[in-house]
């Protein structure tokens, strides 16, 4: 006996998995580790400097401010 699976359920699962992957890679990007080994993913990279992180953060804040402004 198979249970019917709705399209909404499948889309919800895909969205949840995509969100978890996005959060994981965002944390990896901001981490100070140069050698990352997570499940089947392995990466050796150069770490972003504090200045680069601040520039990245300020660019995100500036973009958010522009999206919140109302134009009449």
C-alpha cells in the first residue's frame, strides 16, 4: 500500500532541504577554518580577512536598506 504524496509536500521538503544547505554553506563561508570536511563535502580554502567580512556584511546591510525604502 502506498500513501499519496501531494505536490505541496514535495515542494515543502525540497524547500526545507534547500534552506538547510544554504544555512550550512553560509556558516562555512563565514568560518575561519581553512580545511573543511563535512559528510561527503571536503574543501581546502583561503580564509576571508576581517576586512573582507566587514565589506561583505556592510554590502548586505546597504542592499537591505535600499529594499526597505519606499519610493512614491
